[in-house]
């Protein structure tokens, strides 16, 4: 019986330690959630960038844009073999 009565010899100090423990646990959960959200956003944006880089392929090359310019139209990129479409970045 003596051990159980001496287990908490400083109730005020025990309360402070309990509150500090809860605060540290809460902070750890918040930091973990923020890190997971940041990692998810980074991977989501990276996947989106990778998908946006190659919208069109022409003769094995990757282009982000394709426009109809017609056989006589100006093309600052690469015209297809029929001279109708222009591929460019």
C-alpha cells in the first residue's frame, strides 16, 4: 500500500507532465499530417507536370501543342508531312 500512495508524490508536477505529453503528441500528429499533405501535393504536381509535358507526339518527338495551320500557314515548330498541323512546345 505504501508504494501506491507514494506513486504520485507531486500531483501538480504530474499534471504539468501530462499536459506536456498531450501537447507533444498533438504537435507530432499535426506535423505528420502537414508532412504527408506536402508529400502528396508534391507527387500530385510532379505527376501532373509529367503528364502535361507530352500532349502530342510526332515522329517520336514530344510536343505540348498542336495547331491547325493549313498547307500555307506559318509554323514556328514542326509541320506534319501533309502540311496541315504545327507541333511546338
